[in-house]
């Protein structure tokens, strides 16, 4: 039997949503062990004064296993 905690993280990238998700998971893996599932909940962008996309953002729910 296992128990998991679910948290929400946000990643950003100037290039793509995929890079934003990768950045979020890579950074979280530095302090969370046994991450199991990442579920993308929301995509959005930040828009600059010139009307162009400045950054892609991804909001993810990430689960990790509680240690015994």
C-alpha cells in the first residue's frame, strides 16, 4: 500500500510549453524524490507590450510518494 502527495508547480520558458513543463519537472526533481505522475492542468502565455508572446507557462500537478 502506498500514499502519494500531490502538489502544483508552474514552469516557464521563452520557447515552448514543452520546455516549460520540462523545466518545472527538472527543478522539482531537485527537492522531491519518487515523483510519479505529472499532469498538465493549464497552459497560458505572458504577452509583452509589443503584443508578442514573452513566455509560455504550464501548470502541472505532480505526485510523489511519501517515504516510510
